[in-house]
C-alpha cells in the first residue's frame, strides 16, 4: 500500500479486519482464557477475547488503572459486583469502572466476551528512592 503523498504506508496505521470474534467465541476446539489479543504495534487500546468454560469463573479482582468495556459475544453468565449480580447475554455491553471489584461466572454453555480498554503503560524500572 502506498500513499501518493508520503510513500509506503505503515501497515499498523491502516484500518483492517483483525478476526471473526463470533467464530472464535463459539469454536468447539478453542481453548479457554484469552483466545485472541490485540497485538498491533503503536496501538492506544488493548482488547482481548476471553472464553470461560461452562460453569467456569473469573475470580473477584480489581482493575485499578483503566476502565474496561465488556461485550458478550456468546453464551451467558453473571457479573457480580458491589451493585449485585447482573445477567450477561450476547450483545450485552457492560462498563467496568476502574477501581471496582468484580467477578464473572459462566452459565451452562460457557461465556465468551470481548474486553476493550486503554493500553496500560509498560512496566518501568524504578530506583528504591522512587518507590518510597
């Protein structure tokens, strides 16, 4: 690909289809856990397609740094938080504010969802003085 004004385009800066999440979310042989991750260089976002097996669970955790959008793409389950249990089903778009405790449980058929959030900064090595 070439831009007539600047020459060859950086592939990371061109919009493109990355995957078919519906196929990945429902594939019989797909593993559980994060089955796809956004890995393009230079990105400002992170995204993951996560599969939880039938009756599986993501234990209670807190994301202290970033808000997360969660989109259910297959299956059903429950989001548990301080607000109480909330049903999750395909098409459900959920906002998970940073700093809130939550857990996710899959139903009888499992649960697949896409998470999207701002990319976290890379780890930095700091001196002992900086961490005090």
